[in-house]
């Protein structure tokens, strides 16, 4: 997922996306713990996606605060 794609979404969509990514990360960690994970690099990719979404959410919050 690219930052450009993330910035095009609205705040509710971003929060929904964040929840899905966190759930996916939980499932990946669980699979890793029981040695059923096919691609361990997926964990790092999901963590980076979570960070990107959180960054964009924070940017939107700061914009709203500055405009108010």
C-alpha cells in the first residue's frame, strides 16, 4: 500500500483500514508462533502499512486542529 493511496481515503476509511491491518498482524504473529507462516516478511510489510496509516491519521488530526 502506498502513502498516496492512503491519503486519498477519508478518516473513517482510514480507521477501518487500521483495524483490518492490526487484525492481520495479530493473525500473522499467531501463525508465526505455531510455525505455519509462509512469508515472514509479510509481518514487516503489515507493520509498515500500519505506521503509514497512523501517520496519515495524525496528519489529518493536525490539519483539523490548525484549521479550527
